[in-house]
C-alpha cells in the first residue's frame, strides 16, 4: 500500500476499491495550489472531480462495456500538501508515484497545480528510464525559473525535459519570451504544436515507444472549460483532446498520466463533469481494457 498521511474521500465513480493486489490502475488525488498564478483554487479540484464522477454512467458507449468493471481501479485518499516549499511537494509526489510503479500499477494523478507533474515524471524515470512526455496545455510551461523557484508550475516541462527523452506540447497558445529562450536550447527534443492544429501523425512521430501523458485542463477552450486558473480562448475541443489521447494509447505504451489545473467554480457543475469524464476516458484509452 501507499504510505503517506491521508484523509478519507469518495471512490472514483462511487465504485468500491478492489483488493490492492488486484488493482491495475491507481488514482492519486492531490489537492495543492502552492505556486498558482492569477487565481488559486486547484486544491479543490480533486474533491470536485470525485464528486462529479459519481454522476457519470459506468457504461462507455465507445467501448461497449463498463470500463471500470473491466479495469480494477483503486482510488487513494488525497495527499496531504506540503506548504513550506514547492520542491517538498514535488518530492512527496515522486515518492508516492514511485510506490505505485513499484507495485507494478498504472498511476493516474489528478489535482492540483501543474508543478506536481514533475514528481510523477521523476518517478517514471526511476522505473522506465527512456520515455517521452506528451503535454496538452495552453501554456508552454518551459521557463527555467519563475517567481524565484525552479519548481513553479510555469517551469514543469522545462524540468521534465531534464529527465525525459523528449517533450511534445500540443494545444499551445500562450508562449512567453522566457519559454522561447529555453525552447531553443532543446529544440531537437522539445516539439510544439500550436492550437488549433492537431496533426495526429506528426504528434505521434515525435514520441518514443513509452509515453507519460500530462493534461493541463486549460488546453480545452475556455468556452467549455472556464474552471482553471488561467483560462484562454482558442483552445482545443473535447473531441480534439480525446483523439490525441486515443491515438497515443493505440500506438504507444502509456506508462502514466495526470490531469492538472482544474479549479472548480461554485455553482457551475458542467466543468466538474467534463474533468471527471476525461479522467474516465483516459483510463480506457491508456489501459485498453478488453470486453469479457
């Protein structure tokens, strides 16, 4: 079992946890917003996603069965945040994710701000060594340092490329000068696809045989996903995002994934449902459960 301080929470989709030994995928909720910009509130994201997930149908019309009944999924209790320094929180995420890998299970994290992804990427490196990161996001997140720390959410892909073979970013529409400076240092291993283009064959060609997928929820257009700290117009649509994840799941081995930067808005439940549904679809696309 995972060893860290916990609080009780609901299971994903209200589905009971299997025995730990039987679980193939492990969901790790991480309520944290220690370095968020503009608006805070992503610490409430995991709780809202779990609550919304109980309103989803278990049956997936695309697969033709109830994915969660074919794929034993274990929902962990939320991690306790470390608030002294973002590096401490990332280290805690690395340790928790490494324990999931050590148990030979698929980690799917959700939070929570995007800086957390680096901890999961570090854990993936411990167990897989050679892999690419597929990064769906409105922002490049490729600054070397931001607001006096190298572990800010705006630096997460810059940190990730230090351990991953390559980083492929899709859906970008906000790139700073500092991002561009760092991109030029890594342009052979850092690939950009600007919104609204989603050229699937070109995207797949940039990825190695193993892939970690990270989704910043603001990759989606703000008209359907306003519930994030830095929403932007001109983003990808629901089916665009699904198409990318599905294609990667079909043509590559996905070794882990996350959904980050979801910031629920009181009284507006559609984004909560969207985020929870995306998590469910990602499980199916990445792990490809078979009908019995």
